[in-house]
C-alpha cells in the first residue's frame, strides 16, 4: 500500500494543470441546418453544445441536445452519444468539415396554449364529474418506485417534529395571514440527497398528515414543460401548476399529466375554485401537495427568458402553492386534523421567498452517519446473488461519504457490473461536466468547509453550487456546513486526481489505511492552499502550557511538484547501536518525506510548515488505529530528540491522529516534548471536513474487519491442531 501511494503521489501534477487545456477547432453539423460550422475553444462536449445552443437562438431544449461522431453514427445507434464531460481533444472526429460531428435534438412540443382550438375553455366542473379511481391514502397518487426505507429515519423524524411544532404554533396564532405563513415546507436543491424520497415519506412521518393523501406535482423525468413556459409574463407556469394539481388527483403517472396538458391545455380556474375542488375531492382528509424538482422548471424558464425571471417563476409558484393551501384550509376552518400543507423540493437558494417575502420552513438534507450508511447498504445488498465481503462493503460506504445516491450507484455498480476497483467505482458516479467554473466552485466548497470564515455560507450560496454540493445540518451542532460527494472531487484536478488516492487504501494493507488517508489529505490541503489546521481548531496541545490552546497558522512548505522522498529518516536502537539515530543526510523544506519502510520507527511521514513570521517548523506525522497514543507520543519524542541532536535549532511539532476515544488523552499528551496537533474521534469532521471524514473513520472499521477475520482463522487453525488424531 505504501509503495502504491508513493508511486501515485510522485507522478501527480498540480491541480491547476488540468485547467490549462488548449482546445483547437472542431467541425459540427446540426439537425435541420444546412452545411457545417467551425467551433473553437470548447474544452468538453458540454461547452461545445452550449455554443451550438447559442447559435440556434436558444429556441430548443438545451438539455435534450446530444452530439454524435456523425449523422450515420446517430442513425445506427441513438444511444451512443458522447458524454457531456468528454474532452473535445479526445474525440476522434470533427477535425475536418467532411468529418463533422453531428448534433441531434427532439422536435419541440407545440404548446397547447398556442394551438388553434375551438370551443370553450377547459372546465374544471366537467372534469370533476368524470369517473376517476378513488385516492389511496397510503401511497402516492403519482407513485414512484420505493427501493428501501429511509436510512436516517431517526434524524428525519426529529426534523419533521421540529417543523410540526412550528406549524401547530402558527395555526393557533390567530389571523389567517399569520397562519398562511407557515404552510410551506421546503428542501434545498442538491443532487442525490434524498429530496424525492423525503417527499415520499413525509406524509407517513408527519402526525399532522396522519391518514391523509399526497398529491405530487413533478417537473422531473425529462418533461418538455412547453405549456408551463409558453407565456411566462402571463403566468402560464402558474396556470399549468394548478392544472397539474388537478390532473395529479386522477391520472396514473407524470407522463400522463404532461401528455394531457399537451393535448387539452390548461384549466381556466381560480385558486378559490381549485380549493373547493380539493376540499370536495378529499373530504375530512389531510392533504400534502408535494412539488418535486421545481428547479428544473426554473432552468426551462432561464433558457427561454432570463436568470432573474427564472427566480421570479419559482417565487410565483411558491406563492401560488401557499395561496392554494391557505384557501383549502379556510374551507376547512383551519382544522388541524384536516390540514393542507405544501412541500417543495430543489429550491435553488436559501434566501428565496414567496412574492410576499414569506420564507418556507426548511428541512435540510443530512449526511448519513456511518451506521446509517451501513444500514442502507445492507438493505441494498439483501438477497443479491453477488456477495460483497466486509472490506468491499466498507469501501463503498467510504467512497460515498454518507451521500445517499452515491452509495446507491456504487452498490449497483458493484453488484450488477462487477466493478471493484476504486477508480472505476468513482467513474460510475455521473456528476456535472468538469468545467473550469465548476472546478473553481468545488475548490471553494472544500476551502470554505475547512476554514469556515465569517459569512462563508452566504458566499458559497451565491456561487450557485446547487448542482454539486449539498447543505447539511451537522448532527450535534446548530451550525451548517457544506459538503461535496467525494467522487465529485475528482473533477478538481487531473484524471489522476490526488484526492482519489485517499481511497486507494482499500486496495492495499488495511493496517496502513489511516496512514494513506491522512498523508493524501496533507497533500490535498497543500494543493488547495489550506493550512495544517482549520482556524479555531480545538485539538492543538501546547506542551509548555500543558493544555489545549488556540492554534497558530501553519502553512505547508513542501512543493507538490517535487517527488515524494521514500528515504529512511530514523533508526531504532539495537544491541549494536543503543540510541535512536538519524539516517538521512539532510532534510529539505520543499520535500515531503514518506519512508518506504513498512514499519518506520516513530513517525510515518515528515514535512515542513511555515509560521506567519516566516520561521520553519518540522512536523512529525504519526497515525494509530488502535488506542496506543502513549506509544505514539513516546516514539515521536524519541525521533524528535534524535533530530534535535543533529539539528539543535529545529522547531518541531507532532501531528498525531488516533481514531479510538481515549478518556485520559490529555494526561498522555502532557508527556509530549513538543506541541501536538491532536486528531481524535471528536475532531475528525473538523480536521478532514465532512466530505472526507468518513474515509478516515472507515479505516478503523476496515482494520477491525480484517483483524476479526484473522482471529477467526487463528481460532479455527488451533481447533484443528488440537483435534485428536483420526477424529
């Protein structure tokens, strides 16, 4: 494992290298257009399609456009389009006009609002008289497949209880206006964080919705939404929303709703008429109106109008939903046992409100903790023909980082595709195309999560990271922190990404897993320009004061472009040489030292940092999976003494990572001869960030799993050895 990581780190490049790609020209032909055109400066397929989209006057659905090697290739196999993140320079075509790439897109649907129709407007009364199936209060009216129960069930219930308390208090407050302010619940956008699943479970978990029915309006599943955006200035999206609510009470699926609107148009109705219909349709039942993936509607509006109008369209929809819920509740005299609430997922920012500036009640997605991730994995692999051993299961949990969809995709790849290699597993996770802007935003998220400067949450929000980041509420704190699914971080640098080396731990010796994770994290922070410790880190132990104190700012001094040195630094005492001895001739400030020896005494790695006054500090790096902090400190003291004997003026600091909870760790740290950056179980999230902390924690579980297997083999071997002869 050590040699594997050494070789990979030695050939890594700085993350900025991937941003300096120089792309030439490429020839493209477009469906329905004569001739071919030359495009320049597109790094990847997504950027190339953006250029073609602009040329077409933004008159089609950008997200339905696909690019192929040629028109013949499209006709032969329409499924073989290039992936959005594929580099243009890697495409074997388009270099000449006669080898032009081909762009295809589906014909736009003509909105029913624009069709020449005769007769009266669509009547809600006539629709209500038609025979429709009775609603099933125990499931979605527009059902989605449910693969498993909620992994973080207890956390979900706590969040729901908090929201319900606010709703009940608001309903009992007095005026209709104050009651109307607390009828909307919302989840912010974030890929794969369980938003749709949350809507699936919300009516079941909420006591206020007990025995009620959920009406689902979804903007997902590649709907064209032509009628919704046909005439935004005349609120076509609001009228379509009301129509979608009506149709959701009768039709079987989302596609049926879209087809019905395309064929028959929207209902001409007021919010009062719709409220009366809802009250009659579901008498004496609580009703949850769930609007899923509203951000996709905003994207359609943005493509047709402006970003500002897209945000306004979401506000319009929130206002329409709030008015509808309030009107239904007025029909029911605001009875708590027949309440009508609205739930919206995928709102683009946290500061969005209704037109009246009323914010929704937020329910933020929460990362799965280690136990919840393993529980979800157990559900996913239950009954599978392919079996995953304990280490393979831990690999998937670590690589997911507690991100629900990542875990589901990884398990599917392992069970159905036989994917086991870490790099191949990472490739299975399909995320946004790696544009320069996305890389910049991702770096910003990791940096902000680590440093947590004043106002950092607002700054990150403004960078519109809803495509890639998730906002999580930390379990034992009231503060919030951003987190990026780990596999997404491979977009930060080159294809041979330095952060993905962290997960090479599962391909080597489990006893060295934590060592691999922590050393890669050193180099990752150096590449991002982050300090050795976050500001306000509570694990810096001052050996002189004998207590934890505010940490100094220590910045990495080693050069990422230099190869990692695997020279042996120190030698333990032997019968011939009774003292610890320095074996290296010199230590260079710009070099990261990671001795290749499997059991290098005292320290696993050595590097240098600079203080704010410019003075140099030598950092001795040691990790322990087991609760052996005392041995670790003693070994670091011995190494430090030998180094000080050779270089008396050397300033030394220990970096000691111990993953087991120790009740008397302060007493042990007092034995240290130099300051200690201590990373215990309670500091893992702060030191590694919520994105990479699971990798460190799973090192312990992986080590324990392998140790248990070893102990079982030893026990079995002893039993066979002690069996009577001939038994």
